[in-house]
């Protein structure tokens, strides 16, 4: 318990220990197109920088001389208890990183008892993912569709395949201005990496003129961007589904309040890892006002820029109930499949656990009483 770090110091060559090391290792291994797609942010990447800067602004003022030999990191979400406060954020098209794609990630999720959120634009289908890890907690991230019946069909398939919640992403009604992809002339959608859920969807397939690759790609491009998405769609989705519905991409406290008024069961405070609108507030900077507005009525998950255990600690102490991880696990996947994903998540978890104890807390509720300052002392 006291030497979580030392297990990384072995005779073998080390697995990258932090986000920067991971990113460097993946940059050397992957081609520019897919690596740029995963790494980059939209526009001039101000949002990407804001995410990191928001975490770096806060400092902990630790307390000592409490017995911290037992740290409880468990959380409860929608009636189930999990040993860690982490989730896998929905990340599309995992075959870009590794042939096993989403199957490797969901197996890691099952092994570590971390909820897995599968993207609409996955390389493998919902049913295949469910089969690969039958006992993992799985949620389905829904991109609305221009043809609403496709959205309802996918949500219903998720429910029948044993997925336990729907995460409707609200910040991607069209693709962000991603300059790195233009530079690299790279579109994973056009290359067919997002096949999994579409080619297995009867409503989507019936909407195509024929079953050629070109028709499928055109069909995805026509449906995945859906600028008309509005609160009435959210209410209708809620009416048609028996699962808890979360909205992902909430940054304004008024939208958080509207989510509650519209019967939504949880929110993910996120700016899509800086990939959608550039110049957006860092997700951690958006958190306190949302925590205040939500006032404990529904769970709040935060993502975008959680690259260390310490980042998770800060988000949890500012009122998030859990945090979701994006790029770090994708890099782990690219380096070493399921094992790489497990290694990255275990390191995040071990760092979090050590940090909670060293800050003077022994549980996540107790973390909320830790002193955090935006400057360098206590008033
Ligand atoms: C994403 N993200 C994402 N979100 C979503 O709702 N559906 C999706 O299909 C995807 N796809 C996707 C692909 C890639 C390569 C990345 C990096 C991200 C966003 C993701 O869920 C999450 O919000 C961010 O990744 C969190 O930020 P960090 O942890 O990457 O900084």
C-alpha cells in the first residue's frame, strides 16, 4: 500500500509513466495521420491548453497526522459501486490505435471494474463489444442522427445488448475545425474506421441505396453530423429509453439546470478534449459553477485534460463525482493493446491513491474538505 510507485521500478524496460512520455512513445510508433487525429485539438488548440492550465492553476494545501493507511476510492453511480472514480471516455474508431480496438478496451474495463462508454463511431459494433466483456459495465455514447430513427435504433440496440446508460454527446453536432487533419489529409470516417455500429444497424443499412463501401461512407457522413439537435429530441429520447440518460459536453450552468429540468440523469462536463470549439473554457474551470447549479441532484462526471492522478484528485475535490479518461488510454492501447490500457489506468489510479493519502484524506467525500488554492498559501 505504501509503495505503489516502486512496482514501476523493475528490471524491465519501463512502460511510459506519465502522459508526456506516453505521447512521445506513440508519436514514434504511429503514422502522422492517425497520431495527429488522436493528439490534436481544434483550431489553434487554445482549448487543449486551457484544459491543462486549469489543472495547473490549483494547488493543494495538505493536512498531516491523520491515519491514512486505508484509502477508500470507491464511488456509486446509478445504484452501482465501483472501486475507482474513473471511467473510459467514449473514443471513436479505436482500430486506428490497435487491431483489437474497442474489444481490448472493454476487456481492460472488465478487468479493472471501470465503466466503459462505447462511442457511436466505433470500429466494432455494440453487440461484439458486449460479447467481448459480458460482465463489464457498459454505457453507450450516442451521436444523434440526421435520420432520427437511426439514433433510436442504436439506443434500443444498446439496451438489448446490456448497456446500462445512454450518453448523448451534445457538443458535436458538426465536426470541429481540426487543422491537423487537413494538414495530414486524414479522415478516419472516410477510411471506414467507424463501421462497427453502422453496418450492424438495420435502420441505417436500409437507408442506403446499396451496400457498397462508398454508400456506407456517404451514409455515415450524412447522418453523424446533426445540427438540428435540440431539447425536444432529448425529451423524446428520454421517453423512448428505459436507461439513465446523460448529456456529455455540458459547460454552462444554465445548460446543466435545463438538463435537470428535462429529466436528464447525469452530465459529463467536457469540452471534448479540446477537439470541438477552440477557445472554450477549460473543463475544470467550468466545473465549480456547474457543481453549484446541480447541487447534488444528479451525478457530475468531468473529462478533458485528466492526465494524472493529481488531476483527478483536483476535479473530485472541486465536486465532480467521477472523471473520464480519453487520450491516455488510447495511447496505452496504441502501445500495447489491452495490457497497455490496463497499465495506463493502473498508474492513474495508483497516483490518485497515493495523492489522496498524502493530501491528508482517506475517501472521496473527505477530499471535498481538502484546501485547494489558486495561489500559493492559505488566507
Ligand atoms: C474523442 N471523444 C469522443 N467523444 C464522444 O462523445 N464520441 C466520440 O466518438 C469521441 N471520439 C473521440 C476520439 C478521439 C481520438 C479522442 C481523443 C476523443 C472525446 C472524449 O470522449 C473525451 O471527451 C476527451 O477525449 C477527453 O479529453 P482527454 O482525456 O482526451 O483530454
